[in-house]
C-alpha cells in the first residue's frame, strides 16, 4: 500500500516541502506520497481525524494551524508541549503524536546565523504565531537572557509570554506593543532579530522603516520564498548579517522525515530539491508545473504569495 503524508495548511499551494519530501521518499525506496491539503480552520479537526487511517504515515501542519492542532492529537512530544504548537504528526496505531520540528530547524538556523561568534544573549522577535513560539523556545533553551516579542495583536504576544512563564523564569521574556519607536529602542539593545511574521511573504512589505535597523545585528527572516525579503535587503544595506528561512525549512523537514520513516534524511538531495523547486517552478495542485506567479494566480492567491511551513 502506498502510504500517505499530507501537508495541512491554508494556503498550501506553493509549498516547497512536497518537492523535498517526495524526492527523499523516492531516494530511499519508501512507497509514500506527499500531498498538499488546503484546509480552512473549520476543516482542520476533520483533516486531523482522518490521519488515524492506516494509509497515513503522518502529516505536516503549517500556517495558520500549528497552535490549533495541539488539542486535536493524543500526545505531544516535549517540544510540541513546550511551544504549544505542532508542525509534524506521526501515528502510533490509531493514536496521533504531535511534534514540533521547527525548534530543531530553528536551532540549526541560529547556529548558522551566529557562525563562529559567541552565542548572543539578547533578541527581538517579531511575531507570536506557531513559528514565533518555536523561535522563542529555541532562544530560551539556547540560554538567551533577554527576549522581547512584538506582535501586531499584542494579546497574542502576551499569551506567548504567559505560555513560557516557567521555562523563562531565569530570564527576561517580554511582550511589547508594535510601535516603531519602541521597536527602535529594543533593536538598539539587541544582538539578534528574528522575523517570525508573514510580513514580506506576500510581496514587498517591511515590518518597519529601514532606518531603524542598527548595524551589526544578526537577522534571521523565517520566510524562505521569496528568498530575500525587503527586511533582509534592508539589513544587508545597514551592515547586518542576514539569512533567510532556508536552513530552518530544510532541517525541520529532515527531522519530520526521520520521524515518519525512522531513517536519516538525505539532506543534500532535499536541499537540491528545495533550490530546484524555487528556481524552476513548483508542482501545482493539478499536477502541472508552473512558475510562482502563474501558480499563485491559479490558486486565487496574490502573485508572489507562498506557503509557510
Ligand atoms: P501564524 O499564522 O501562526 O502566525 C503569523 C504571524 O504573522 C503572527 O504573528 C501574525 O500577527 C503575523 N502577521 C501576519 N500578517 C501580518 C501583518 N500584515 N502585519 C503584522 N503581522 C502580521 O504563522 P506561522 O507562525 O506558522 O508562520 C509565520 C511566518 O514564519 C511565515 O511567514 C512562515 O513562512 C514562517 N515560517 C517559516 C519556517 C521555516 O521553516 N522557514 C517555519 C515556520 C514558519 P497577528 O497575531 O497579529 O495576526
């Protein structure tokens, strides 16, 4: 029986995960098919319940469902529990296990960003969704001493801080209102800036004016497609070190692959498939290959829009 792995999100049409996961299954001779499932928040519970069927190896969960998936599975791993967000599901018989491989992916990306420098201790995080939770948990467990979270809707950042109140007991974790002047003050005190919002995903938008970026900041944008958001270009122009979400995407995907199959992921192949998928166009739902803009218009999403992981 060909086993199924689905990516549940809304939208999902432009995900690069299908290309890298399918190639990995094929390379290792695993009879499995990776499918994209666009499911609205109203359809999420049914989509998760369906995963209990024997034909499923598991699933990925993406924007905007990672937090809402938590109560829909039977058990959470430590990282899914700690973050309150699930991006990967495996099965144990009929039971569904919720994992969070974004945390592992983020740790690799952070190491890559920091390079040979000493691990910094202060960060500003933009965004308090599923991705933001993985980032904040990663920073706490990495030993950061001060992390400030800005979110468009402040209450969500406050809920995030409350969620981490125990694990962050030894350090300063704060939610602050999204005001340019406050962000500017906090950026001046921080060594690391992480964008975990969707700003820049759907086109040329920036979270704040370029002028407030100080030099010598380490900047990670979780967005990987487009590969260089305005924020990343602004950061480079300001003399900062800037990387996108590629490394995180690859490593969260590799960790998920190992959870589903019990085998090490073919990292180089997955990386090559990600690059190919981005450069050459991606499989659309009807099985044809099309460029980003054509595909996004086909699916009724804005040109250049793409899927978060
Ligand atoms: P969620 O839907 O859970 O959260 C979205 C976040 O973006 C919220 O903080 C939301 O703020 C914010 N946001 C959305 N639109 C705007 C806007 N116009 N102005 C200000 N804030 C906005 O998504 P995820 O956390 O799962 O994903 C967030 C981003 O991280 C995506 O761009 C995704 O591509 C990226 N990501 C990348 C990964 C990788 O492997 N590279 C892994 C995980 C995520 P509010 O709460 O106020 O709505």
